């Protein structure tokens, strides 16, 4: 991490004053070179004690956001350790997230590696949903692979059905194939513990997994499942973002991240 000259002067002045033990918000003055990994400067409003040390051992952190995050200072978030962001783009076959375009532009301008995700709707065909996503999310070299978010929707006002596991997996494979063909790289699949278990999602092929597990390590909740990303909290506190936000880690270190991007980012 490098500091601009004015920032360095400000830092030295603060140090000389003694500071009284107050934490200085580095996001206010840090300039982050493109592609540099910034270690997290986060907190959590409701942390799980057993996960604090293990998540901090992962150097590459990021977030996922949607319409609930209405105001993000992306430069501050980037300087505080947001190295990547998954941004909700679409849902079903006719909905675009209200904040998608704003978040999409903001993340890119701040140098945050960005990827878009589609929230799967169980009452529309996978083909229709894929085509809708393609209309809203452009292909661009270097962007993260697209994400398919598949989970149960018991609170949906229009679709709460729970279909058979083999039907769910068949729909997922259609989406995986269509997304791979369109974007030139295989998608990422986000899912939850109950959905993964109920539908035996481990049987899927041609996809990297992004797993939600906020009370235990993924190895405890998804035994034997390789994963690329882990969503470990929904109550993250990050400079530049008002309120709670989901925080995620990449599975490997900085070198593994660079290697993964070289193989999996959009061509």
C-alpha cells in the first residue's frame, strides 16, 4: 500500500500529536494502486467469535451488495480492504436491481474487481432468466465471472415452490452452460447450507462455489466441497458503507488470487 505525499504528511502529524489511542481511518488518505491487495480494515456488528481469527487469515476480502446498500463511497471501501464486489444485477426474467448500475460504475471507478449476480427465480425457465441477465450485464475482459444465486425463497410474494432436487440441478446445469458460452468463462454458484444439502448441489459440474456459512467454517457445513468464495457474515461494518453489509473471503492468498483471476476472469 502506498500513501500520497499529503497523506504521508498528515499521518506523520497525527503520529506526532500522540493521537490519544484513537484509530485513524486510513480510507480518508490512502491511495490504492490498481490491482493491489489491501488487507481488511473492517469490523462486525455481530461477529461469530470462532470465525474472527480464521477469516482474518484470508488476505483477499470483498463484499456483495444490492439495492439495500443505497450509498457506498467506493473509494473509501476499496482503501479499507474491499478488493472485489459481487453486485446484484437481475432477478427472475424481468427485474433489474435498482442500485445495479450505480454500484457497477462505482466499483469499477474505484478499482474494485466486480462481478454481477443473478438471483434465481423458481417459477421461470432457466433459459429465460439467462437471456434476461445477458441483456443487462455486458461482457468485459477482466470482470469477474458471473454468479448464479440459488437458494430457497420462502418469503417470496409470488414463488415459494420447492421442486425436486434433480429438477433444480438440471436448471442449474442449463444456466451454467449458457453463462459459460456467453461470457467465455464458467460462472460461480452461490448457495446456502440448506439449499445445498436439500438439492445435492455437490453433484454439479463446471462451476466454482461461493458458500454462505456465518456460524462455522465451510468445511464443517459443506464437508468435502471445494470452494472459491466464502460469505462469512451479513453484519460487516466497512468505512464508506452505511449499515451492515455481507463480507466474503477468497479461498487462497494473494498469489492464488492472481492465478485464479488469470484463469477465471472474463476473457
